[in-house]
């Protein structure tokens, strides 16, 4: 336990530029407190002390704002940045060196039985507010963008964005979907409308000038 805790503290120091010391991380970071609480709750859960396990997990949630079911399996060097609003379901499995930001949900869809929650590979980053739902696999070294809703498996080395999430990069190369999302070649519809209105106004002004000139010529002829 202490070995893993030291590893986690070092991981926080490496990933959080605001972290100043191991003592500060240990005493003040809710992610560390949630990790410690989960380790105890998971041990109780694995020994069939289910009520005590839930009691520990809910007490930890009360103090940290991070809810991790005792049955979830979490790897080494697990980092939670900020942490408020994180929910991790019972059958979730998390690999090593995973980073979660605030508001992340690793949950179920309500349609599955048994394995109901996602599995995250190693070195996965999940952005703030992202939702990963169902018994799907997120490959090693993948990145889930903030606010994404992931309902399908994500391959290794991928970046997924959007609702529902789509892969826009794999191993640093853009996918076809990323090209569809590229809006740099599109004309701004508001700008196009303004240009059309400007052209119409110019035509009207020219027409008015022609009518005015014609009227003046008629008046001049009548005078003569």
C-alpha cells in the first residue's frame, strides 16, 4: 500500500505543475484521499465485506466529491486532477498511469449485465466532463477530449472528441472524420449573407441614381 501511495504521489508531482511537495499532495489533494479510501474499500469488497466497503466508499465520496465503487479495479500511478464530480462504476477497470480530470463519468448505459462499465488501458487521459459509458475498451495512450461522450471502443494511440465521440487522430495522424470536422475551408454563412445584402444594396442605389437622372432629364425637356 505504501509503495503504491509513494508512486501515486510522485505521479502527481510529475503531472501537476501546481504541486509543490509530497506533503502538500498527501495532506491536501482529494485525489490521493480518494485513492487511499478506494484501496481500503476494494480490499473489504474483495473479502465480501460489502456493507463496510460501501460505507468506506461513501464516506470518501462525502469528503472528496469523488465516487469510486469498491468493486472498481484501479492500476498504479492513478492521478485525479481536481476530482470534483468524478464517478467510477463497479465493473470499471483502469490501467496504469491514467489521468482523469474533474466531472468524468466511467459509467454504464443501463442496457448491460455483468460487465457494465468501461476498461481503460495504460496511460489514458480523460478530459474534464467526459463520459465513457458501457463495457467498452479505451486503448493504451488514448486521449478523450473534454465533454466527449464515448459509446464505442477507442483504439490505442487515438484521440476522440465530440458527442458521440469520434476518433480524429490515431498515432498523430488525422482520420477521415477529422477532415470532415475541419471547417477552415467553409464559407461563413453570416458573412455570405452580408455580402449578398451589400451587393443588393449597391444594385438598388445604382437603380435609384438612374431613375433620378432620368427624371431630371424629363424635367429639363419639359422646361425647354
